[in-house]
């Protein structure tokens, strides 16, 4: 039986900070797979020559979303794409949070403002966050005090000028204490979890470079966190088969308020294999199973 040909799909140039990718490529080769690291927008790639294309660190998609989704749909016509193209289309627009909330999944409350639309900023003395509905790695994300509406509106105007829909969320203050947790799933089964610190420090400019995963450490999720993650995954339209998934969770603000979904990462999530090297075999097993 021929070795499965697997494309591990990244951006060009390959990001140096994708520590999962070389480890995964070597492990697949050791498992007798014919694995190739390729750029999603490389015109010379023959996608039909692969048994499976696994989206990994395509982290430039957020600035080229329409082009990226069109590529995913073309690729899926030529080979099996993980995750599926319909998932890529849905998950690259963070308005999916509104759909999760409508389905009863606890989420961070979110308002949206497309180009040409006005936006209602939070009142009172609460901090809030502004970020694009298509974004990765905290790009264009800013944290504002209640007296910084003018700066926030300028931020939103900048995004509108560049064609982005803006998101406005209350700043979940408990993230400064309990951090953000990321629960990773492979083949629909829980794999492992990490905890990371707060990304948005007060006063950091929205267009400044940020560390997207500060203070990483292993995490043992609570039953409540696992339940919220399962509910979020069950609410994905069409119940598609997912090779990988990551559910990012924070603690709510109110008394007795449990975990809430911050983001549902189904396109190109970091799997944090450096924090959990023992999980590598299960990831390889899942990829090989999906390739046949």
C-alpha cells in the first residue's frame, strides 16, 4: 500500500514561530507518510496529488479572507481538506459567536459593526475590546478604558476603511487573574488543554505587535469547561467531521458565571504540541486516519 501523501498547509514564508509544524512533519515521515509543507497560495502546488491537505499555520488569511476561502473551496474539489471548506468559510468570520450565543452556548457578548454601520460602545466605567471579525494572533485588537471612546472609534474607522467588520466586546477582567484556556480536540475527542496569560495589556496600541500566547502552561480543564467546549462544537452548522478543533474559554464576570467561549478555532489553530509533546502520536494517528 502506497504511503499517504499529506500536505501540511502554511503561509509563505513559513512562520518561524510555528513550532508545531516541523515536529508534525517529522513525525508523519517517521510514520511512513509522504508529508510536504506547502504554502496555501503557492500556484505550483498540485493539490490533486495529495490524499489529504491539513490546514496548519495559514496565519495570513485574516488579511486576505475572500481569497483564502476561495482557495479552500478549490482545494476541497481536488483533495480532502481538513477542516472542510464550509467550516473554513464559517469560522473565518467571527460573527459565528453570535450564532453560538443564539444556540445557547455561553459566549463573550459581542456587538458587530460592518463598514458603513455605526457602532454602540459600552457605557459606564467598564473596559472594552475592539478587534476585527476576521483576525488572528490579536492583530488589530485593542483594549480601551471607558474614557477612550474617541480612540476606539478611530480604531473602528481604520478597520472600516480597510474593509473589516469590527467587533466590540466587554473586557473580561477575570482573564487578568485566571487567564484564557484553550481546549484542543482531535477527531472529536479531547486531546489536551493549555492556559495562557492575558494578551491585551493596558495601553498597548491596537496595531502594535503582540505575543498571542503568553505564559503558556499545561491545564487540566474542569467539567464545566469541557461541557461548554462540547456545546460549542455541537453547534457548528451541519455537524461536520472535524479533524482538529480548539475552543478558547475565559471565565465570566458575574457571581456564579461559569466559563464562556472567547473563540472557536477550527481553521488554523496552534495545537501547543510543545507544551504537550505526549500528544503528538494521537495527532499523527488522526491525520493518517483522515488520509485514507
